[in-house]
């Protein structure tokens, strides 16, 4: 399992090669540059936020639930990009599943399902780092921007996601502020 510093390195690399230096991060553009098409769709089940799949044309697609808030759609795209980057990109077995679906993201009551699964935890962690890169967060934090609602707006994520992200790195933010 990767750690925070390796997620940060991956994100810095993705942001650099995609010319993204300011929030909010355009995850759809990153997907496009990786050769992955993002489409909004009606989901077969209400609790599915999205999935990544290989279609008959051998191209990769990320489908996001068209009925969900744009912030949730952005997280779903980032989550599926994380799966692609961490778990499928270099695999010979990529997308050799029966129906072509690599990963379903299910979401209900503010929680992503299967959070006990290591790959899901990794994808969630990388998605959070991609949407709210630590260095950008640190710059805002060090300049006195500590209001959760403001930060959520700047990064175009939900307040709930911002709270989770801050919980994950608050010690580092405060430690680096004092140094």
C-alpha cells in the first residue's frame, strides 16, 4: 500500500504533465490526457456513483452518475483515475473482466462502500490528494485560509470531503506552519 508521500508524488507528476497548478483541479481533463473518456450516465442502480470500463472499441471510459452533484461526480472521476493509475495502468490483465467493468463506486449516506478494501482505501486517498493537493492546501492554510467552507469552495469539493481531507493532514499542516 502506498503512503502519503507517494500519493503526493503521483499527484505532483499528474498535475505537472497536465499543466494544472491552481485549484480546482480539472480531473476530466486529466482523464482525457490519459486517453480516458468521461461520460455522464444514468446508473443501473441508484447507489452507484460511477465506474470505469473498457468498451468494445478497446477504449477506457469513466461513467459518472448524472444525477449526483458535480462535486460528487468530480470525486468519482478522481477515484476512478486513482484506480486506473494505481491498479490497472501497468497490468497485462487490464479490463479482462467479463463485462469490461473494472470498478464500481457505490455511495450512500455520505460514505463510499467497500472502504475496508485496500484498493478502495488507496483509490480514495489518491482521489483526495488529487482533488485537494497537499501543497496547494498548505499554501492556503499558511496564508490564514482555514475556513472549511471556503476551502471546499476553492477546491470544488463538498464540505464533507474537505473535513475528511483536513482530518487526514491537519497535523502536518499545523507542524509545517510552526516551522
